[in-house]
C-alpha cells in the first residue's frame, strides 16, 4: 500500500502575501515560500485553504515540481484509476517508476484519497533515498524520542516516521505523532519548505510580552541555545563584548548571536527567548546562523555547558 502527502491546489496562481486565510497562520512563512516558488498555488486568488486535506495525487505533483521532473517522459499511467491526461498522471508514473510510491493495491493508486502523516513519512523517505535535490535536515530541529502512540504507527512505516523525526522534517506534538491523521495543506507547505532547507518552524503573530513595559513581540525563529560565562571568554575571565559593554547574566543580560543577526538588528536589541526570558544582543559568535549563545555567569570557574539552557531549542521573539 502506498500513500501520498501534501496539497497542491490547482487553479489560478496567487502569491502568498495575498492570502487572507494565512496572514496570521502558524505556517505563514512556509506557505509564502512554497507558493512563491511555484510548488503550491492558492485555492483562489485570495485563499490558500490551509486546513484542507492533501490528496495522494496532489502531493506527488508537488514532489515532481520540487524535483523539477520532465514529466513529458512519463505521460502514461501505471494504474487503472489514474487516467491519461489528468494533472497528476505523469507525476504519479514518475514516482512509481522510481520506487517513491506504490499502489493501494496491484492496480489502483487512489489519487483522490487524503494522505496521512505516517504515509507522507514513507514517501519522503523513499524520495530522499534516490539522492534527490532536497536539502538534508538535522536533528537540531527537534526529537520527540519514541512517540506515545508508537503502537498506532503501521509497522512498514515506523522506520520512515523516526527517520523523518531525526531529520526534523516531521515531528510530533507533545510526544504524540498522530500517524493516522490526514495531512493538511499547511502541514504540507511546512514539510516541502523543510525539504528545501527552510526550517521556518512556526509563525507566531505579534503577541503581548509578559512585561507590561515592553511593546509587542514578533516571532524571529527557532534557535538552538548554547551558554557561555566569564570562564569561557578569551582571554580567560574577560567579559568584554562586541558592543563594548561587559557581559552580564540574568534578565536583560547578554546574548551572542551570529554576525549576520548582529549586523541586522544591532547591539542593544532585546529578544525574548521562550523558557529563558528577556535578553539583550551585545555580542556575536562564530557559530551557525540558528544558534544563540546565552551569557549565564560572571564566575570564571562555571561549567556553562551543564547549564539547563545549554543545548535547548527555543522560539525566539524580537521585542518591538
């Protein structure tokens, strides 16, 4: 049995910024990305329908577009229910011939059936095994371990489900994976974005921070946290920062960000880190773009790598 994911709405194209139903949606950035790149289009000139289910045929079409397949080589059908001339026919034939998908039985593909979360994992895993153009993720994007509903995952799909978890392409929520749930267009947009290396994670509309003296906060991204202290600075014991101020711990204390982020927002910009609190950009580090280094202590003997913040991944907001 095989499966398929994602939704590609067929109709007149529309840029994501005009979609009235995704402006404050959690997947907004991913929707912007996949529509601006032509992998998905809107269900109308002004809507994306993020809650609608994705069918098997729709997903394969998206995947073929992502892979830039020349579908003129596959304009025939391998299944009785995939008729010649349908929008998904060539894409399904390509995916079937390359071992990415299989039929729901020996002669049917069920192209109009919704795809489930466990099914998408199986298909993506097959797709990646071909050495495709997808950008590989990493387990920095989050792991849930063994899911609480592991016994509900079809045995043939378990390896794929946990492979997708380890790569960060598909993860669960609160320890559950919901393997039998149908995929939505929004979820499909997020996964396709991640296959392209764009881990936008979650879009969060402006929110009121837990400090009444602060204005509003806008979601900046999902970052991995590391820690440093006076004992980690060079020369040992130095607390100098790129901004010329001393590094300080605690609320509104110092954080070090990537050079690109430092140049973009500047010293003194306040960020709110979920689970950590308010911190101020005063320094820059040599790590990757998606890392924030939190100054935790003035003690030159501190073991900052054992700090509870270190290694944690967290949502980060910029305070306006």
